[in-house]
C-alpha cells in the first residue's frame, strides 16, 4: 500500500471530506489529534476565498517566515523556530504551510464571573463583577501552578466552547459585568483572541485587563496595551535561578515588561506568590521591593500571596502567615505605599489604607468589599489622591 505523508493526508482529508471533519471539530468529536483537525481546517480555509472568515482559523500575529517553510514566532521571548505541522513551546501556535496559526482563537476553555479582587486587582472599581476568559496552555512550566489542569495542557486535552470576541462582550454585558479579564492560563498564548476581545469591549464601554507572567515581547505588549485599562503581573521571584528551575523561564524579560507597562501609563498591580524555601528570604524581598520603588513606582500595589501545596510542589508546606507579614513590612520600609497579603481570609492587609493619614479607605474580607470611603479617587480624610481607576 502506498504511504501517505501528513501533507497529502491533510489535502485529501480536508478537500475530500472537509465537511465531515469540520463537523467533528464543531461537535467536539474525538477524531484523533485536535492539532491535526485545526491544521486541516486552516488548510481548507486557505484554499477558499480570502474573504472567508472562520471562528476556528486565525493566522497568528507577530511571526517571521523563514526558509524551508519554517517560521519564527515573535510573540514571546522564547522566539520558537517551528517546522511545518508542529507547534512551539506553548503548544497552541502551529505552522501550517509556512504560516503560523492560533489553535485556540475563539476556543474558550472556560468563562467565569468573579469579583475583580480575584485577579487580584484592588485599585480598579472595587467590588464589581468581572468576566474572566481563558484557553488552554501557557508559555511557562511552573511547578507550583494552581491552574495546571488548564495551563499545562494543550488544546487537544480540553473541550472548549466556541465564542467570538463579540460573543464574549455580549455575555459580559448581559451578566452585568463591568470588565473583561484574560487570566487563569497565560493570555499571551491566546493573544489574537485577547486583542480582538479587548478592542470590542473598549468600544462598548467595558474595562479591559489581563493577568500575565510578563513573558510577552515588547511590540505585541505595546499593541495590546492600547486597549487595556489594567494589567496584573506575576513577579514570581527576584532570582534568576528560581525562574530557570521553577518556571523554565528568565527574570529579565518580566522586569522589562513591568517597565513597558508603566511607560504606557496603564494601571498596574504586581503579585508575588511567596513559596517557602524557594523565594521567601528577607534579602530577596528587600531587593525586589527596592527595585519596584526605583523602577516602577512607590504607588504600584504589591500583593504578597500565600502558597498552598499543589501540582509538582506538594512536598512543601503552606506559607506561614508570619513570612507574609515580614515581607509586607519590608516592602513598606522600602517605600511601597500599597502592600497587600492574599490567600489569608480575614487578614487586615486585604484592606486599603491611606498612605498619608492611614485612614481605612476600602475594607475587604477576602474578595468581598465591605465599605469604600474614597471620594472621587481621594482619601476622604486628608484628600490625598489614591492611585487607581475609581470610575468609568
């Protein structure tokens, strides 16, 4: 029997039986490798008029075509070189015929409505409902990921729901949400989807934000920031060794991302998950908080979150509350004005105090806002302007 290579198989399958395979994708029928299914759809779409638009086929932004049908993905700092019918490190961007396609555009792994405080985003219209959008996979391999069942799986390993960008906006408005965020997994890997959702959301008066590991390249970052009101960045540690060993990444690109966000004047909040024995030293917190004050600003909110054993780090204990409190004290000593402690329900450091007169301004218990004493974005006691987005 004559052998058939992958390209020939796709040509026959999707030109001879394209309707059946398309139906298989639409109905989430398990016809084998979803990557192959999406690749076939891309090939089928390319064979038709350039005017045809498919929810399941989206050419990637930010890549360079190379010789021998290879491409270089320029979206994040990894700069993956991808041969035909293969994906990069993130698993969701595939080379089809020398062009790069997103495998998750329009394919939401889930939507959820939460208080904005869950991002965490404490200085943006406190207490409002936010619609969170997420897909499969990530461009990190964090050993401590709490969302590993989503972020450490490729698109073939989940069952997505199909929503256009406008669908997402319509759902948010119908459910009374005042913002749309991109979180749970790393939104960089579904950049095109996030970009289109953000544009549509801003056009209809919704706030937009994303929660990122900060490993996105400068050009796409600046482009998407034009449509973003806020960004939450995970600064996972202030040590190159931690990034290499625990996340398979590097620290410097994350620091560069933080600087770019401030340069673009987009609201920023920073999260540091403190993990016992790995990034919890007072010396590291000291260096990190000094760097933030000097390079990003003393007024940028910093959240020290408690670690709970999960994924590949179940051998470690939860972070002692005393460690979090010591970190918060050190950050304040180094001039940071808004320092929070997270994942410790009931702790006083969930609330926002005026850095001038120390008046309690926003009282919180976990993710619930109990009271808000701000007056037009200023302290109701001394009149100090408080950093944040307090009205649409």
